[in-house]
């Protein structure tokens, strides 16, 4: 086990509090009370469910230099009803899965060429902070305005570019999913200036990002489908699949294809 850094311990504390406050007594079979002043579970309730001492669990939420075992992490994850990506995030923050330090994004030329190979299907590659690292013409057409400028970033486009809400009829659902994936990556790089600048920018300019960021939603890239609106104003469902670059797992190739004919 690799010792967690000070920033990781602080991030772990924030994550645990956020998840505890979102877990109601009813969710875990405990009786509720109208007099409860604490949102979600109390610390002592969670500690009881995880079969650890309240003091020891409190140290975790205070960011103290304690090192939970994998067994303890599993017990806490079970008590909080964490899903797969959330459990992996918990383990990483606890120092069980160290990640490389904050470094400039590098995209190999071989990966950069892939979006062009799948034309006419829209395809692009994003980095850990959702910088757009490569794309094809179809993606530039689909994501109107996203690929423009010196440092295109998908999260910045999603929350700060009004055209994103025109392109995505289900903007709220799609934006929440992207922010959850960004939040996941940011939590793995506590202290990263790149992620911190992006967080500040999004939360300052977007009321939605400011409201959703503290919820600490966790998500990973998954295949799915979404409604999109073309530049002609027609709507259609497009399916998509995402693939992690083998030697740069935070870099993701996403490819779209139409699932249904466009509608007016």
C-alpha cells in the first residue's frame, strides 16, 4: 500500500462526508427521526455499520494520517452502498492505487490518427481534464464550437458555451454525467493546478457546475446513447462507445454513430 498524500487525505475526507450525507437511514435499514439535524447518516451510525470505531472513522473524515486496510475500505464502501466506480475511487484516494503526478497531456501520434480512421462517424480523444486532444471533421461538426480556440476542452464547452444546450436536447443529464467523470478524475489528482483552475472556472461561470460539484458524483466512461440536434435543427439519437488508451488510461477515445434517422 502506498501512503496517501496530504491532498489525498483531504480529498478522501470530502468524499466520505459527501457520501455519508447522501445516505439516509432508510437506505441502510435504520429508523429515521423527524428531529434529525444531520443530513444522511451520523458518523457513529456509519461506523457501526462498518464495524469500526467512531473515533477511527472520524479521523478519516478529518483527513488525519491513518491508513485503512482494504478490508476496512470494503466495509465502509458496503455501509455507504458505493457502486463500482465509487469503490475504485475510494481505494485510490486511500493510497491503495497511486496515480502519476500532474503532467502535461501527451497524445501519441498513433492514437491521434484514430478519429480520422472512423470518418464519417464523429470521434474524438479527451484527456483526464477533458481537454480535446484529437478529433475528426464529423466531431467538429457535431460538437458545434467545441473544437475551436487554442485549448479546446469538452467540459468548458459543455458548461460555458451556449451552443452546447442547442446541440444536446437532454443537456442536464449529459452535463451531469460529464461533470461526474471530471470530478472522478480530479479526485485522483488532489492538488493538481490544472484541475483546480478548471474547477474554479466552471463553478464561477456556471450555476449548475457550482451546485453539482459539491455533490461529488462519481462516474466512469460507459457506452450509451443520447439525443443530439444537428446544425440543420434536426434531432436524432446517436449511440456512442468509449475506449481507454492502454498506456494513458485517463485518455478516452469516444466514437458516435446514428441510431435512428434524424427528425425535424
